[in-house]
């Protein structure tokens, strides 16, 4: 039996968690999903920074073995060895207090075991007086969330770079493929497939830079501010040192916020980072939509590219293969956009000295980063790297589309080009056939005006006077 201010509760004898965790499990069976593992491990590092600082300040001068046991337990949590003992629901009231207390109890009990005791013997190591010494949920939890986000963003950045490079490879591979460019879903002008993919690569390049810059926004933390940013119950030396220790442990350039009250009250930085994730999701969704359109058909649609076939597409239509990878990545992008709206509301709902809804912020933010990283990786490996062009179909569409008439403007002018386009529609033949049959230009000249070099040239050549 364990006791708290509300009374007693039974706790399994071998459990590393305690009564605070047991109450949270009763109170919050909501999301039915655990706290994100990266947040758990980040909590381990933040607790290790706090314990290391306290040990340096002589808090456990009389019991150095206790300090060592706590720090070993913190390192185990940071290394993912104790993930399964953090069992509270991801969605919880209390601004993350249940997560913090679950971690405190696990670290205390693990330290007790290291010292040769039995779980629950809090006379040896206390979850609150030892593990949570000079801390509050209100500075530990948001600091751990920022650390977790930075680490996951590094992985997302790597995946975005990989996707950018895959599009750059496709740009080179398809540089010679002239095709119809479309605006408002209608034939417009000629372009190359390579230029289309170059636009996708550049979009990923912008997203990569935005994601890289997120670390600057997240590295300012309120650790040491305790409950509301005033540093209540924490010695000044601890407040001045703990963030430096966290920086040493993580290799990330964390800095203590100049205004700890502001950093404890306001969660707007998470809205900013989520907005950057939403921008990437928007780019991803647009590109995936294009890939689905360009590969549509394949015989009765555009069919200009062939996506790698990943699985049978229908239980009733033989031979049908769907663009399942872009579809899956599109759904990931939509989910991130929804998470952004939810996170924005949660951050806006903070009141006075604290935001009570940080667990929801954490769930949305970390899942968004995770989902985008996985979607980018899958899209690159299982789709983009295996895309092929249907060169013959692209060429046939160029010759049959009125868009080819636009390429003739430097040679025959707008009025005659418009007449050629109209004639091609009336005769049900290609623009190329019209201009050759009507003696407007030789076939070789038409081919030169619609070559990859011509359609990708920036502007028209100089007019000779």
C-alpha cells in the first residue's frame, strides 16, 4: 500500500511506478496511447541534468551512493531502458504532472533497486524530495518536450534532405522529357518533366531550411524556473547551472530564458514550430497530388509517369494498381494539418501563469514530426526513387495538345498560333501536322521549337531587327 494526500492505494510489489501513477491510470483512460517514447527519454535527460547539478551542489553530500543511483537510473531512462514503466496516458490533466510523477516514481524505485532495496522503500530514495528536487512539472515537462522535439526534428530534416535529393535525381533523369504543362488543370505551355521535379526539389529545400531553424526557437527553456518561473524553492546556484548541465549532456545549445515567467506562461513557440510542420505538410500534399495526377490512368488518364507498383489495387477490378504511397503520404500531411489546428487551440488556452494543455501539445507536435519523417522516407524509398517516365506518351501529348502552339509564338506570332490551335482541334490532328501541312514551317523547325532546350529556356530569344 502507498499513501498520498488523498489516501491509500495498492501498488504491485514489483512495479517501479507508485500511487501517483496508479491514480493517473484511473483518471485518464482517454487517448489509450502511451506518452511518446522520445518525451520519456528526454525526461530522463532533464532529470539527469537536475540530479547532476544537485550532486555538484552537495545536496547528497552525506549519501553519495544515493546520488549515483539516481543518476544511473536517469541514464537508463534516457537510454530507453525504462520506457515500459512510464504507463500514464498521453492525454492527462495537470499540465503533465502525471507524466512527471510517473517518471519520478520510476527513477526513485529503480534507484532503490540499484541500492539493494525493494520498490516502495521511499525512505532510501524519495520521488519528490530526491528525484524531483528543485524542480516542478512546469519547468521540467516543457523543457523535455523541447528536447524531444529537437531530436525528432533532426530525423525529420534528414528525411526531407533525402526526399529533396531524390527529386533532384529525378530532375536530371527526366531533363530531356518534354511534356504538356498545365494551369487550372488545362493544357497551357510546354515544359519538361525534369523542370516539374526541380520545383518539388526546391520546395523540399525550403522546408529543410525551415525545419533546421526550428532548433533556434526551441533551445530557450525555462528549466530552473520551477512552478511559475520565479525559481521558488530552488537555490540560485542550481538555477544558474542546470541548463548548462543539460547543454553538456545533450550537445544541444540550450539557453535559460531571460524571462522565466514568460517562458512558463506562454507556449507560442510550439505554435510557430507546428506552423513550419504544416508548411511542409502542405508541400508534401501538393506534390503527392501531382504524382497521382501525372500517373493517372494509366491508359485513360495523363499517364506521363509510372509509379512503382506496390500492391494490387482492387478486390474486384483485375489489373488495377493504385498510387498507394502518395495516398498514404497525403493522409499523413492531412493529419499534421489537423494536429496544427488542435495544437494552436491548446496553446491559446493557457491561462495566467501556466498552460494546462501541454500534454495535448506534446502529443500533437511529436506525432506530427514522427508522421512526417516516416511519410517522407516511405515516399522517397517506395515511390520517388522508382518513378519512370512514359516518354512516348509525353511526346504524343505534346504533338496533340494545343499547348504546343504556344511554343511557336516567337516564330509565327499569337494570331497565327491561335489559328493553328483552332485548326488542329477542327481537323482532329496535331499542331505539328497543321503547321507542316499548311507550310508554316518544316517539321524539323517545329521539333527544334519544342525541344527540351527551347521549352526550358528562360524567356524568348532576342528578336533580330
